C-alpha cells in the first residue's frame, strides 16, 4: 500500500466501503504515514461538519404541518380512486341493469292477462314431440334434473293415466 | 400486566407499507413521522430554502401514498422515498431556473484550480463558536456552488448515511458515478474550507 493508493482509496476508506483486508491495509499505512493520516482525518472532519451543519438546520424545521397536509392530499387521492372505481364499474352495472329491465319486461308481457283490442295473430310452432306432451298433460308427473349430466328425467305415474292407450 | 420495561416492537417499513396499502391511514402516518425529518434534510440541503423544502416533504409523501402500490420492496422504503424527494427537488429547481447556474465548471474527474478562499482564523483561535459559525457559512456557500447531482451525493452519504449502492439506486446512476461524484464534491468542499478543517 502506497501513499498514491491511499489517496485513491481515501473516500471509500472514510465511508467504510472497502473490503475488510483493504480497510486494514489503508489503516496500517495511515498509522505510519503522517501525510495520509492527515488526509484521512481531514476527510472525516469534512464529513462531520457537513452532517452537523445540515442536521442543525433540519432540527430547526417545524414539521408539525406535514402530516395534516399529507393526510389532506391522501383524502384527495382516495376520493379520485373511489370515483375511478365507480366509473370502471359503471358499464358492467349498466349492462346488468339493462338485462334485469329487459327480463322484467319480457316477464311482464308473459304473465299479464291478454287484453286484446283486436284480432290477435297467434304464431304457434309445433314441436316434434308436442303430441306426446299433450298426452302427458294432467298426469302425475315428477321431474328430476341430474346435476352432473344436466339430463332431465321425467317420471310418469302409469296408474294415474292412460299412457298405454 | 405488562412491565414498564417492555416496549412495543416498532413495525417494519414493509409491514407499515402493507397496512397502508390496505387503507390503514395510521400506518402511513407512522411512515411519514418516521422519515419526514430525513426527507426534510435532503430537501433543505438541496434547495437551501425552508419553504421549498417543506413543500417538497409534503409532496414526497403525497406522491408516495398515491403510488404506494408501485413500491416493490426490492430496495428500502427510504431509498424509494429519497428518489421521489430528489426528483421533486430537481423539478423545483428547474421551475425556478436555478439549474443553469449550477453546472460544474470543469469535468468532475478532472483536476481544478482551488477557488480563492477567505483567510480563516489563526490555528490557535480559541473561539470555537466563531469558528463553527464560519465553517457553517463557508459550507453553506460551498454547497450552493455544487451541482444538484454533487450536492445530492454529499447529502445522501454524509447526512443520510446511505451506502454507495443505495445512493446509486436513489440517483439511478452506476455505483462508479456515485464514487466519482462524491470524490469531486468532497474536493470542492475541502478547497473552500481549506483553512478551517
């Protein structure tokens, strides 16, 4: 370790940013070299002076107003977030409301008694098994839906009707 | 019954951040109170104005609250805060047009003629308070003459005690740049305080 090495490493030495063996080598050299020792001491004195000067200034600052101001800013952030969330949720809510309204309209049209003011046009569509269903009408029927397969099973009480006919 | 000697273990920054993200305002307040003075010392050192420094402190924490979900936890919370504060200080100086006056007169790696210095008191001067006051005044002037980048590196190292690695994260520059800026800034300050330190 030479004086030039110490000059090059002085900052990192004063900041304890060197590997331990290098720290030790610089310290050993400085202990036996008054010029390098003085150089390191001046650096450390500068560090202390800067720290003391800035800390003394900062200690004199009144920070009591910081939290109220930050809390007010945080309130504004929260309010903006809340509106933003509502705005994002609006399309889905609107679609849901429309769907409910449409369902309600269809349901109302389906259950309300027909008050016809004129001749009604009835559109009927005959299903392939309509005749069979008509024959079951009024019989003792039970339905069961298999949850896994989705199959609907219809039990018919044969004694109660005339299926065989 | 708890003993008087028992003290509550302070929550970690990360724990407070997690709670603050979940809407716990008290947790965020604890973070503010934990770091407001340190952020203030950086802002005051950078801006040399109490009013501007207080504005920056408030804005730093307001921004931190707003972007709390962006804090990943891969560096210290204070490192993240300092980065916000440093950027706000730079913005503030840009607004005031101060940056143009603070360019380095020479390349930071090059040598520079020591600036003219005022004669200090004799070495045996017994009035330490006068001496300290003069050191303070000279330091104040010398800090003003540093560029924001050099001033920041000095403040983060000497006042905040950050490591080179942490400073490089705050200033978003390589560790080698931190070292060269620190070396340059210290030599500048030393040349201004030659007779006093």
